C-alpha cells in the first residue's frame, strides 16, 4: 500500500527500541524490525506484534537479556529482539 512518508517520519520520532526503555515503563509495540525474516517469525510466535502492550520488567544489557510482561505473563527476550521492537511509551 502507499505509505505517506511524512506520516511515517513523524511517527518514527515518537518510537524507540524496547532495549532503550527503563524497567517499569509500559509501551505499545508499533513496528518490528523487518530486515530479518527469522526474527519476524519469532516475534509473531511470541505475540510480540504491533498493537501489543508490553511492560519492561527487567533490563540486563550487559548480559543481553530483557524481561517483558505481555498479557499477564513474563518472557525473556534477547538484546537483538529487544532492539528490533520499536515501541511508543504509554502516557507520554
């Protein structure tokens, strides 16, 4: 479909990778890294899709680990995955 680049660029200014959030921050997934097909499948298999609300529970960047809460359950994700989830903070 045609994408309005002005709208997309405006939206991009509000987005940040999940890996840059502080623990306790709630956000909504808006965009997924599209350059890696295997990672895209992994996101969808785990329910990490656009529109999903997540809370970053813990960040351990030195170990490349992050824990997120989705729909009341927690799951661990690696740094590569966290960097590929572009989110918008809730309440900002």
